[in-house]
C-alpha cells in the first residue's frame, strides 16, 4: 500500500514523539513509525531540565509531566559513599537546589527541572500527540529509505503481520536512536569515537527509604576499594523515591563480560547497599556502551536527524533526552512553515546551523564530565587491583587528623566541587546561542558575564537567544513572558508605545499569510510588568520590538521604532522565512 504524507518520522522516543505532537499541533500531515510495540519499557534517560520543561509547557503538558515526575526538591543530594549503609564520603547539592543557586534557576525559567524516567515520560508525550490526532504506528520498522529532489521514499514493515508499505513523503526525520537506520542508509557523516566504555543497567526494586529520606537525591555513587573503573563500584539512579532504582555498573570488556544471572545481580546490589537484609527484586538488565559521536550535518537533502541519531554521548549532565526534545522543538515549526508554503526551503538549513553546534557542545561536555570523575577516585586513594585491606586503610587515612590527610581532604573537596560542571551546569542547560540564516544578527556582541558561562546562564534579547523569562500579570493571572509567545506562531513583542508596530503586524500577517501575534509586555501593558523585571532586562526601548519565532527564539530586534515599521518588519520576516 502507498502512504503519502508531508513528513515521515522514524522513531518514537523523546525526539520522535515530540516531533509528532508538535507537527500535529501545527496542522502538518505526518506519519510516525517505530519498530517497537510500545513506548520505552525501561527507565533509560531521566533528568529533565528547565528548557525541556518549557517545551512541554508550550505543548500544554508541563503539569502532566510534573505530576508523574520526582520533584526538584527530592533531587537535592548527590552522595558518594562506600555503600548506602556504609560510610559517606562526600555530598554535593545538585540540579539548582544549592542555596546559592536556587535564585539563578528560579529567575531563569517558569519551569522547574525534575526527574522523570523515560518509560514514564514518553506516554505523556504520546498522549499529547494522540490528542492532536497524530498518526503513530508502533511495531512498524523502517526497511529502506531513499530520496530524490522531489521527496523521500521509504519501505516500512509491520513486524506483527509482515506486511510492507511504501511511504512517500516530502520530508523525513530520523529520530531512530543511536543505531539509526536513517543515518546509516543515507550516509550521514559522523565524527567521534564509539565503544569508549561498557555499562550494565540493572533495573530493580529495593526499599532504601531509611538510607535516603534524610539525604534525598537522584544519584548515589558507591566507591569501594579495588574498583576505580570509570565511576566506581556502581551508581544508583533513583526511579521512584526510594523503592525503585537503576544500578549502573561500568565494566571492562577486556576483563570479560559480567555475570548477569539473577543471583549475581542481587549480590552486586547487596554489595553496594551494605545491608543484606534489604529485599532486592530484579526487573530487567541491559548492556550498553559509551559513545562520543555527533553528526557533522543534521540534514541531507530532505532528510533530517534528531535526538540520539544525531548525537551520542554518556549520560553525564543528563543532557541526552533534553537535547533530543529541543532538537524537535527547533525543527518542527520550520518543517510546518515550509510544507505549508509559508517559508522557502532554505529555512530548513538553519536546523543544522543552530542545533549541530549544540549537539557538539553537549557531547563534549558529557564526555568531559565523565573524565572529571577521576579526581574523586584519586583523592580516595582507590586503585584498580589493590587489596581490600589497602583500600580500606587508604579510606581510613583520608579522615585521619594529620596534615597529610588534610591535604587529601582538600583534594577531595576540589574534586567534588568540580562536579558542579556536571550537576549544576545551568549555562550548558539553558545557554544556547543560535547563529543561522533564521536569525537576523543586529551587529551587537553577545553580552559577557563575569561568571563562568558553563555554570551560569545569562539572559539576553540578542537575536539568536531564547526570550528571557519574567513573571508578568495578565488580568488576574500571573504568567511568564514565555507564555506570551510560541504555540506555533511568530510573535512581535512590543513596549508601551506600540501603535505603529501593531498596525505593521496586522498588515504583514495578512500580506504574508502567517500567524503573527502581538504581545505588549510592559508596565500597564496587555502583559503587565508589575514587578518591572521584564523592563529591566528587555534591552529595547518603549517603542522598540522583538520578533520571536515559534520556538521562542528571538529572530530580530529593533531597539526603537523604525522610520517605516511595516517595511522593516517585512524585510525581517521575509528574510527569516526565505520568502
């Protein structure tokens, strides 16, 4: 059977499902296929940062996701210990919960980060897509894909019936994971390395409430003598406070494959719990490898990559599924604009221009964070192959009242503080800066911060930045400036002196056939800046404006009223949309 559609989406993980939901919201005819029978059947990715929650806010499912997630305040503690019941070695407050960082996170976004494992998150995105009548076909695998100047042709097979169909689409998105068939068959060039480490994920149930409720967190790192391989003896990742977990164990394949019998897995769990009386129930076990890969381009003709198909890296910093969701938020509105004829095809080139540098930054940051764990092991004095007696003696000496031990404790404290670049890297999480043919640069420099740009996020309205968050009043409701934009539309954000811009927007909306909203954000405006927070950070005057894209990125900035507002706005819009 021949299936004709505007967009074929291959894969239904966080990237594919987000793409499906967004395109359905924008009225685009799309078909999504996935070889799997359902959404994710295990926890996998779990950290969900503020920028991703903002995407869910745009989709109208932020509250749903928050309702099924572990809230931010239960993510506070990052603990290093010899076991849950054993000696604690170090602790760090994480994910924006330190006293000195809370204000940064709260000022930057209306959304809080949370911990929502992938098997719990994906059904929420799927529900949003189905509510918008998205066409999503499970148990349907991609067999082959090719393209020409006119479109994309794919063969898909129903894995339950064996029947094959031909899909003919204008465009395709490969969101089919780290072993992407789309990337392989179409020869997307990749750079980086694979097989840098091997890992075991053990999904299990164990009630560790008494060891966690006084120090709630998402990650508990167990370090024991005789094992300094990557992250130590095992990392406990919280799935459900505090009874369901993933125990992540790194291993060296050169030393042989690990024993994954139920008896061996329970013994491994008990070793790092430190309490043989805790009942452990194994739910599933899987193996995976660490990669450090990114696609050199996210577009080949009419086909695009998103999510793990484009960037593959360790789970450090919790950036994997977040970057995947944000890829789709960037690309979806562009595909919608092009397939509807409201934009020229050149707009799609901006996807690689904007997202590939982000993917490369994320891959490099995650790999660096893994490497930065080594100083902790070094400070502990644990080495591969040392005797248990020597290892425990080294740990005992660490906390001895001697000058030498004090120096070691200082090195340990420095090593723990280095982990802020993994667990409180707010600038990495939020600070994307786009330079592309979908942004009209105004010639100003990106504002410099007097703080580390990886750790701290600095808002700006320079074109290429996301619109800053500020709480404003709409009638009797408190809303974010982010709520005034997005939802698949371009928005012209203006100040109190906006009659000329309002008239220009109405004229251009009709002339170009696009949805162009006006959002007057100012003191006593339609969105009332009652706290004066927006006015203090908008970087334009009362008669200026910001043109904000559907993905909430500022595309054009006019600090004050132009001599010919309609002409200036027309030039901006036609340039961004490549009309």
